[in-house]
C-alpha cells in the first residue's frame, strides 16, 4: 500500500491511502501535491519529486493542510484523489500541484501515472484509459464545493512516448490551452504546446525545475495576487531560459473574479513592486441570473455544488463591507473578509460569496454594502429561484466544457462516454448523437434531473454507449431546457 503524507501547519503525520480522513472545516486551505519521477515504461524524470516536495513545504508555510504523494501508479493516484476529496469542504480554497509527465490527446490534457503504458501511433486511447484528465480533476474540486481552486501543472515536458516503438505517437510534448470554469486559476510551467526545462544545462545543479524554483519564490511574496504571481513567474522563467538559448514562457488561465492573495500583507508591510497588470474584463452575468438593477445594485451568480449553493455578489463599487439576509425581516449577516488587500481601497477585501443550504427555498436575498466613502447602500433585492439557478449554472458549465462533452475509451470494446453532459444534465432537455455523421439523429436517454441532489446517478446507470471498432467520429447536439439548441460538436476518435 502506498504512503502519502498529510502536512499540517505544525505537524507531520503518515496517512495510509484508503483510511478515512476527517472532514475538514469550511473556509480552510487544503492542497494536494504529487510528484512522479519513477516512470516504468516511459522516460523517467529527475526533479519532479523534488519539485513536489519544495511546493509542499512552501504551501505548508502559507497555512495549507497538504496531502503529499510521490511516484503514484494509476491505482495509487485514484486512492490519493479519493482521500483528498474528503478533505475539501464547501467554501474551501483548494490547491493542486502536479510535477511529472503530462500529455495532450485531441486538445485534452492528461496527467500520467508512473505505470502508464508505452504507447505508439494509433494507441492514444491507452493514454485516456490509463491517465487522469486534467479537466476531470478540476471538476472534482468544483463538485466538492471549493470556492477557489488553483491548479499548477509542471507537466509540460518532452513527449514521453518518443522512442517507445518504431512509430512514435504524435506530438512534441506540452499541454493544450485550457478554459477553466469560474473560480479556477490554472498555470502551466510552459506555454500551450511548449515544453518545459528540468535544468538550464548539464552544469545546472539546482535540484528543482526551472519553473518550480521561480514559482515558489514568487508565490510567497506578500500582497501578490495570483495574476501578479503568474506574470512575475513568466518573466523570471522566460529571462532565465532565454539566457540559455531556450524559450519557455509559463501560461496561465484565470477565471477567478477579483483578486486572491496567498501571502497577505502584515500590518505596516508594503507589497513589492509589481509588473503592470491588464485590467480585468467585466463579467457579463448569464441571462438567468437575477438581481441586475441599474445604478449601484449588485448582481449575483449562483453555483450549485454537493454542499448546497454558493452565491457570489458583484458590485461596481469597491465595498468596505457586505451584509445580507434572506427575506424582508431579520438581522443582516456580515459576509466577512478575504485574505486579500483590495488595491482600490488598500483594505481587506470583503468576501463576495455566501453559502445557502441545498434545500434553500425560493425567496429574495436582501444585500447591502458600505461604499468607499463609508455610506451604507441598499438593501437591494435579489431573487433566488433554485430551479432556474440550477438550470442556468449547469448551462454555463456545459458551455465552458464543450470540448469535453464526449470521450472515447474501453478495454474489451470501444465506448463513447458522455459523463460531462450527465454531470450537468439539469440544463438539458434532449441529447442527440451521430455516429460517423455530423447530423446527430440518435436520441440518448438521460436520467432525470434531481434538483435536491443534481449529481446523483441512478444505480447501475452506464454513462457510455458501445460503438463499432470502425467508428471514426461521433457528433453531439444538445437541446436545452429553454428550447435553444447547441452547436453540433464533433469528436474524432484517434
């Protein structure tokens, strides 16, 4: 049985994978850190475990409870992920770091366990079956109700399958660009389709990769938000690799609304000088999200997770405080504050998110806030319709994950999976697919949506269809609950 290590802020204890992990308190920091060096069938790595250890130590100093694992086979990886699932509670801040081999198949990124098979051209499906889809890891954090999720993939290395057979699998290495859902920040050790360096030259004795040694330096800088950390790391890595006549530019994908600081400023402390930032684009709320009044009124976004509802308020002003109540009477409750300094006010940023139970009834949320001048604004009414909000949030998630609607796999025979659509089926009235045609005509029966437990699946339900070995592509089209129809998406079987 593999060992993983759970690092707390002040203690070190061994946890056997498969043992129960105590449920964590809400609003805490949890991290899963994995480093894989000892690949059995593809080229082993030298520094991935060192990188994971350094990252784990750094996160522990930043107040994270860290679950650490190294040299994970597929089975051990699955058990570690299951143990970490139990550490995440609704509202938590979750961090995932993976150092090891990663590979892109048909624009989907996969994290490779140490027992991944040595595949050759035409065997790409073995990667899908034997590896872990990066987007699936992200969706697991989302389903557990993590409020903020950070994913760091130091996995953009050379093609691990070069030289494994007479016909090398296509690709030079690197990962494909990603579009994460709201509340998620992703950073790659190199740009999309670009490979990352373990070392600058044969004389480079640093025990860590070029990316990780720079990233951990920036992540502990007081007052730096995630974008600033990413931009500084980009500059550091690019300058360092350019000096060695190589080019590596870390890429990041930011879907976190507002700033998030890992190392808050202490009283009287000033943030170090930062690189110029591009102003964040305004977020346009989905049409089903209510509460968008003119003037000073906030708008609200609703997201359903296993623990209930997360409701995030967006305000044009930089508030000094936010409070709310459900209904027309009762005391207003403060939302509290984040470990972030709002650059507009130079004060701690109010928490823009509240939590509602999974059985919260329809009603009106009254929201008020203190503006930058100290005046109290509101209360403003925001309608909460759980049925409409569930459909809207699932529709939004389907739009953001359209490249993952279908996936191919199967050992005893070829299968096409539609797990992603099942996960957000409350927005779907009808699903149609087409086998080797761009005209989806075959209706796929989906289980009914259960608003009280939307992620639940009927017992023995199989989220796939059997297809012929000769199948080359499958198309899919969704009809949404409002009667609108998606674009036809086609997925090629590699």
